[in-house]
C-alpha cells in the first residue's frame, strides 16, 4: 500500500507511538521509537524520520509480529514457561499481538515435563523465530545431538537465543557460549566453567546478555531476563507497565547477587544466630568479637570457637561478608554516594570498601554500580 505520510502521524512517533515505516527492514527487527527506523538505507531517529519522509510517498509495512519460541527438553522443569508470561503481558499492555509465543521441541508432538504432565509442542524447525528461549532440563547431562544441531542452525537465523537456568549447559554443548560471558544457577556455576572453559561464567549475575546470546541464573531469573529482552524491543516505559501488571520488579538488575550471604552463613545454635542478627542490624558499628560474644552470652574465646565450628568461618570474615553484601545491594539499588555506602556499612572510607570489593568480587564498587544500571545488549 502506497500513501503520503501525514505530518501529524510522524509527529506522534516522537511522543512514543511505535511506527514501522521502512523500505529496508532488518529481518526480525522491530525498533522502539528512540532507536529510530531504517528508511532509504539510513538509521534515523523519530524526528529525523519525520523530516526525511515529510511529503514523500513511501511503502507502509504493518507492524511485525515477533515469534518467541520456548524450546523444551524432555522432562523439562515446569517453571520454564514463566518467561513466556512476560511476552504475553507485553501484548496486553500494547493492546495488540506484538509477540507470538510458541512452545517447541526438536521433533514436535507431546512432551512430558518433570512430573509427567504432557504438553503439546510444535516442531522447532517449522517456526521462523525472532527469539528462542531454551527451557531448563532436569539435569546437566549432555543434550541429544539433534538438540545441538538445532541450536547451531538457529543461531544463524534467529535474532537472539536465551537460556533459562541450567539451559546454559545446552548452549555450551552447541558452542554458543564460546568467547562469551554467561551465567547459570549458582549451584552449577563451577561446573559450567569447568565443562566450557571458553566462556566466562559470571556466577554472581541474575542474567547476562552478550551479543545475541543471553543466559539467566535460577528459574525465576528467566522472568528478569525476559523483561530485559522486552525493554530492548519496546523501551522502559512499556516494560515497567508489564512488570507492574505481573507484580514483579521492573529491573532487578542483572548484576545483583543470586543468593544471600546471610543464608549462606548457616548456624545451628540460637546464640550464634542471635549474634548474626545483631551484626546485620548494626553494620555501621565496630562489631568486635567481645560485643558479639556478649550478645551470644558466651566468653569471647568460646564464642570464636563455636562460631567457627558452626559456620566454617571466623567472626571477622562473616562480618566482612555481611558488610560486602549490604554495600553491594545499596550500590545496585540506590543512589547514595560510594563514600556514604562505605560509612553506613562499617568500612569507614571508600578506599577500604574498594579494596574489599576488588578482593572479593574482582570489581570496584563503581563498576558494580554501573553494571547494575545498564543492560548488556
């Protein structure tokens, strides 16, 4: 259909209406207004687009429907479906079908999940995909040769591929993690790094995007990853509305820690637990062994011995771990100056905080803050 684009219609693009004026579309690409459109071989912003085509007759293309496929392995974990809900909710927010979800398997047909319920699937090769999600298998054994070959074919014809939880191992066997950063469930992080040494496993990440390959940590982290993909397509405002509709965080940043150090410091006795709770609520104070022993109603010597016996670490190491976690959470989720974060968490000054972060995380506090505010596309 040929038409003369009206000035009013183009002006609406600069206010956030998704338009799809294009003569040379990139396959599977549907830009948000801030990214512009591709017209006459040029990438343009909305305002530039208005100037470029004002008064000209161009070809109109209807908004593309992006096929999002979830590839399920045999005995898949049922929470693998959760990320599809993000794309479904995005459609509701838009009031139109922008994403078309597909449930796939290598051969199609019925496929049983981890507790035996059968799910009808489409044959993956029969669906042209924009985005391919890899569902979580029940374990980390090597996938079938058919699955590996399918992923290798899909890499050449799919805009992006993302794994959920231990689905990262499936990507690894297909060679798609080579030379890229990745993550998976924290319990399997070391094994992923050992089996696929050509990837750089960032186990303290909720999700990682490296070019067209994305990986998520645990099962629910797949929701965070899917929100990031939607934000890449539609921008932050519509993604924020979709997250609100799902009653989840809009941006639980990819750099946030997967698990709590407080849970990791396990203790059996009420006395040691009381001391840990006291410490966590008073991180800005000196917190000597004598203070903690008094809370636990033990002598300092007895407290140190029992604490190490129950937790596997010294009181000083445990306190530093709690301080580091609290400081990291503040850096990722807040806007307090680094100096303030250091002071309220008991580090005294930013240099001491910086040294502790480098020793523990291999990154400076500012680097971690920057990583939590930006998504890697």
